[in-house]
């Protein structure tokens, strides 16, 4: 339910379809029908009753109802929405109810590109658009369920973007940034509410060189003490902003507005030292939300007025999304996992699909969503609905049970270390990292590697067992204090091995 954010997506999977007796899709058997080889898929309630779920295998199928071809899918409160060019619709069973259009063009600036659909169905729905001319983006929120000419940020083509569409009760607001105004809130619908950011001086921030001259040029510009990296609201209406105090990347914090104009600050550095450059906020249940920080960073959770970390999945997360009930899902490799209480349950596996030349591969997706029964995905050119497969379709035999023993049963344990700066030479051998590893008692069994992660370069260590990985983590707490290594079940591809020089 947050604006779609660009990230280095892993080969992503599909989704699961609820198979409780109370809710069946047309492609699934009913209790009265003859038994088939189709594999049952556990619903959210069924998983709680049956934690050891059987394998569910799904095939992605292009969703093109009535000859239309939607290209993006978005989850909002109360509905799943799709877009096709400048048209916006709501998924309704096997079809789409097209509810409205945004202007096809921005005068003199090319086509309007829909970046996301936001809000609450059926009364507070709109689309966020950008002009196709990248030099003058003109980000705009166009309402689709009430009459308005739209809410544009950054007049005159100045640098600007929409950070979030936030709902508090029946109030809908934009949180935006522009060169002239900095971070600011635009009221769009419903009773007016005020939310005041903590100012830099309140947090002891020092002015940067040239800041006074810049402030004279743009006197209305607001720079919060915690500039929002991402901002959103819980279903109950608590607003949360996550960013860095005084732009210090070593001071991650959350600014929280519980139920009023003023806020409080929560230090997040004990929970997360490092993360990807882009974060996403996902609505949970009640007064709860999740902060997804990227493939290798911990997922943070806000609930009952506090932040904590959700249990580690034990493998890199490609995408995260929530169901209408606020259940957190994580996609990794060819599997989908759901957080049930304080543990992850594996609920689905994605089938490989044929590509050019007849080979099969795991499809790559940029977004995922679920309406609680059917799961969906998009790759910016098509929308996919996931169909449960019979065992015969999936290769003639059932896949191994998804009891998922986690790291204990992992054959490729791996300790992730850090992301490499873009200007690091390709043949760099990371002497400081070698030095930190060289004093590990069983260093001869370690394999230091540099690997590609869809355009990003990362460093990690292959270990021989999960137990050795745990021992290495304990060692790195003293030898690499500034890093946040993680033990995962992962086998990096295109990896370059670096011999570890040991002290003589």
C-alpha cells in the first residue's frame, strides 16, 4: 500500500491462492467434486491451524480480461487496482471494473505516466503520475473517486516528487518534496489534520556550508530534522516517517505522530545499522506497519507504539507485501513466505516458465499483491494472475514438502557482509575484510566472494555449515564492528573468489 519504489528486484515469484472450504477459485476442486492431483493451498486461517502446509505450486498467467492488457497492479485499502496506459481499474473476480482515467498528456511535457494507485476503496482513490519528460516531472495526484483537477507538486517543472499518500481516518494527504518547499504536506480530502515535523535545531543539527544562502533563496522551504526516506500511516492512523537524523547516515530514526500535531522520535540504530537506499512502508493490522529495507536488511515492525525487528527469514528477501488482513509476505528465490506470529511459514512455490529458446527460468517481477484469495504480480509490461498447478503439470511429481527446516537444513549457508561502493575497482581485494577474517580460527574453511546483485556489487563469505556461520558472526562482532553481517541460505552467482591472506 505504499508508492511503488524502484529496487534491484530478485527473480521473483508468484503468489498463492486461498483454498479454504469457504473460498475456492474456479480452477480448484470443491468438496463435492472428484479428487484431482491439484495441490491444496492453505489460507491464512488454515495455516494457523495447520502450520505444516503442503507444497503449493503456481504458474504465472498473463491477465488480459476482455482483450485489455493492464501493465501494473497495486494494492490499496479495500481493493486491488490495475493500470493500462492512462486507464485505472479495480480487479473484480475474472474481470476489471474500469473506474476512471488520468489526462493522457501533460501539456508540452509528453505523456502522463502512472507511477502508482493510492488510497482507500471506494471513496479515496487516485493515481500518482509523472510527466514523461524527466527534466520536468510535474508529479501529480489525480483523484478518481471524487471530482478535482488534481494536486500537483513542484510548479514550473522544478525538481519534485510525491513521497507518500497518507490516510488518517477520512483524511487523505500528500507528503511531498520540492526544491522550493522542501518536505511538506498537502491536504486533499476530508477533515484537515496537522502534522508538524521536528525542526533541525530541535535535534541539534548543524547548518551545512552554504545553507543560509540557500534558505534566503527559498524562504518557504522546510527541511525536517529527520528528512523522510519513507513515510506512511498504520490502518489506525498513526503516521510514521523513517530517515536519518541531521542527514547522518549513522543515525537512523523514526518520527512518530501518535494522534496529534506533534511527534516523538524513536532511535532505530539498535535495530538496523545499514540498509538499501530505498525503503517501503507496508500497512499491517490495526496500529501496525512494516518497513521493508531491501534484500539483505532487516524488516522493521512498528506496533503498540514501539519498533522491533521481525524474525529473520534466513535468506534474502526479493519483495515484501501485505495481504488485506495486514499479514506480511516475503518473496525469496522461488518461494513465498508469510509471517505467522513470530515465525515464517512457506506457503507457495513459483513454477519456472519457458523463455526464448525453450529454456525455463524463474520470472522476474517488480511488484506483488494479494486480495487474500488470489495472488498477483506485475513486471511493468504485464499483470500476472497465479494459477495453482497440478503435480503432473509441475513436472510429474510433487515438489518436496514445504516444511522448510530453515538454516538447519541449508546446503549453501552464506554470511552476507556489505555492499560495495560503485567506484570500487573491479579487481579490488578488500584487504581490511581479509584482515578481519584472517583471525577466525577456521579461516581455511571460509571462501570470501564478491558477487553481482542485479547491478550492485556485494561481498560475503561462503561457510561450510550454519554452525560455522554462527561462529563467524560472533567473530565479526569484534573484528567488523561497523558492519551488520547476516547468516542466510544463499548461493551467489557470478561470484569472484578472493583468497584470504593469513598472518604468517
